[in-house]
């Protein structure tokens, strides 16, 4: 019997507000432990939460960007559980009436197809603190850092519309791109600002039965999400094939061992004894606010990608890579504005600019060359003043020089030889030295042309205009 997987993802994303969701403590990452706390986020008796308007606005942005229905009336609830990193003993979340519901997101699949993934809900909640188990620091003791307590989160819950680990990966990538485009989340999975849990079950292929779900936690990188899902799907299928039941449980992904380990039996909603948060009034969002938020939504990755394909005649691959982040797209557009050959501009972005950015682990804002200066260099290629190879040398030099591309051409002696007479002499010389090859060419073995071009390039120190060399060689081979 063949099986298929049914996967739903719950993505927690930390919102980039300056202060926490119910108090004015800072949310800055990396501060000394317990330096960003106050009686409210530590859950001291008698304190009262005050909702951060910015956090609501950010949640609205994500709701609008993913085509959700925005609730004009939503409420907060207490989710009760005991854990050392949760000093209040409960988490303030939204339960019965979330802020956003019934949205969707289109994703590009690895095979080139597209899929619409429905979003069940997006709700606001607060983050918990962090337990630190560090042998060197505290031996067998566990340390607690409450800085993260009360950092605003949105939880984005998908419908179980995903059927493979690759689809789950594509969905997560698309979601992260939108969050980062909206500038409401850093999207950094390593720092925990984006976290993903997955619900997985399997069923006989083509049926509508629902199998027993397990929940996978600790999927703290894009690669882990894919690997953990593949592992869990295989495990469940193996059980069913042996006629054994799948237990409803929560599993923790161990990236080192490449295994999912049982953590606890899966808790259901009643286990959390949800009840309405008595210290917060219901959240009312009027349509005018939603309209204002709508107007702040920038062009999103999907639209931008489509526009790049059309406006700049780029292929899918280039359009995809150039719209991964807004800063990349902006840089490319600034470059394309000054470079009439869009393909050349795209090639240079992908091959050189992004290579340097990735190697140096810097942002494009820190990239030393402005689009304007790079465009000057590309113009030299288009004007056939320099070859592509020479342009790369100039590019490397420009990264740590204030000189212009035009100046560096001469300083480095890289001006392309486009003088026809001068090159014709070199071509004749090369042909005289390679008479056998010339004969072979005339005899129909045209492949030798590449070698002959190479010889001319070598004789000119790589500075000959290759287009011209090609033409001159063909002409000479034909006439003599
Ligand atoms: Zn606080």
C-alpha cells in the first residue's frame, strides 16, 4: 500500500517591535540575561498588562499580506501551563477569537508547479523566557533568562495542505520572505526569531481518512524542518506497514542524531485550561485601521518576482534570486535603471555582487560599490572598452578603491584592444604558427577555432576584443 503525508505547520515569529507586547521593556536581542525585565513581564502580583499597539499593527500587516479575514473583535486568553521559563504560570495568547483567519499563500514548488496553502489563523501572543542548560556555566543546574518573556509573537497556523517535506520547506521560505519584506520579523531561525512546529500524519494514498497526528518540535533551521519531516513520515509509514498504531505524541527533533525522540504525549486544548484573559479588554480593530495598514504593504516577493520576469525579461531562476530580499531587489533595480542590458546587470548581481555579499556576510547596505559605480563598469563592457574578464579584475579593485571604473581601466592597463589593424596582425601571426590547425579548420573541423581564439587572447595578454578576434579569424581562414 502507498501512503501520503498530511502536514500542517505552526510558525512562531517574533515581531520587531522596540518594546514587549504588554510592558515597555526592550526586546533587543543579545542583552545580558535578565536585564530586560520588569514586574509586568515577570508576572508579579498586582501588575497589569497593556497591549502594544505596534504589535497589533504588525500582526495586521501579516494578515493582510496573506489574504486573511481580519476580525474587528478578537480576544486574549490565558494558556495555563507550568514551566520554569514562564514565571506567570500562563501565557497570554489568543484562542477562540484570533485576530486573523482564513487566509492563503501561494508557493512555488521545486518541480515548477504552484500550490495554494490555506492559512487557518494568525494570532498574537507573548513569548516565554529561555532555559539555559550549560554544563560549563552551571554544571547540572538550569539557568533562566527572562529577557524573552513578553516579546511579541504571531503564530501562523496553516491548514494541513502540505504533503511533502519539500512543500513544507517551500511554504516556510515563502512565509519568511513575506515577514522580512514587511519588516515585521528578522526571520532569523538561528536566533529563534522564527520557529516552526509541524503536525504530521500519514494515510493511504488518495484517501480522505485522517491518521493519528504527531507534533514535531525544535525544528530550528530550514534544513531541519525538511529532514525531521522526512524522518517522521518514514517512521509512521513503517509502523502502519507493520500493523502498529501511531501514538499521538510530541516529538523533539535531535539534529545531531538526526532523529525525532518522544517528548511527551501530545496535549490537547483542554490540558491548557484556556480561559479569557481578565486583565485585557477585547481587541477592537476598526476598518479604517485595516485600510491604513493595507496602504503600507509594499510590493511582496511574489508580485515582485512576476514583475521582474516581465519588465526585465529575466528567467525564473534570476527573478527568484533577485527578489529573495528587498535590498537585493532594490539594488538590482537601481542598477538596471542605469544599465540598458538587463541580462548583463542580472548576471553581475548574481555572479559578483551576491558572491561578495555572501562571502563577507554583509548586507547590501554595507556593500562598498553603489549601483551607480557598478553601472559605470558595466557600461565599459557594453562599449567594448573592457572584456568581461578584465571587468572582474576592475570590480575587485573597485571594492577597496575610490577610483572610478574608467580610471582603473588605464591604471591597470586593461583597455581592450579593438583596433582592427593591430589585431589582424596578431591573428596572422597566430595562423602562421598554427598552419596545421588552419588546414583542419578549412577541412571542416571548426572546433579548432576556440583554440585559435585562445591563442590570440594569450598573445594580447587577454586584452583583445573577443568578438572582433572571432570575426577576424573566420575571415582570414576563409580567404587564405
Ligand atoms: Zn517588562
